[in-house]
């Protein structure tokens, strides 16, 4: 996970060389596109204090739902919905940065579009 944090920070650092930035972005794309890694790493990154790291985590989860939802099995979908209710809703109350609150809303909206009300009546 440390290499993901370093890649996120490198991708936002203006002093990063083009070659390093490309390598960092390739790593981040691999994480976002790997269904198993995406959820695990993104949920861990949300504990980070840096808002840029948190933004990547929310964006990565949003992309997981948008692009890979049909590849998730029912257990993975339920874990993501449970995580959303238990962690992201309370987190949205604590987060001050508008861009992070917006990303939380994006993740919840993407799940709701696919699951509510038939498969997520408790939302």
C-alpha cells in the first residue's frame, strides 16, 4: 500500500519527472482496474490523513462501481454496500472538504443506481 500512496503523491507533485509520473499513473490504473485490490486498498487509504489520498480512494471506489459492478459477486457487492453505510455515511459528516464530500456522494449514488430499491431497500 505504501507504493500506492507514493504513486498518488508523485502524480500530484509538480517536481515529479514525466517518466516517474507515467509509472505512478500506470500503477494507480492497475489498482483501480483490479477488482480484488481496488476495494481492499481503497478502504485502507480512506484512513490516511492526506485529502489527496482520500480523494483517490473515493474515486477508485466510484470507478469500481461504475466499471466493474457486474464483475463483482454478490458477497463483494454486499461488502461494498455495508462499508458504505457503516463508514462512508458517518465520514461524510466529519469531512469538511467539499471535493471529498462530493466523491462520497458519487460512490453512494453509483451504488444506489444499481441496487436501490430492489436489492438495497435499507438505503
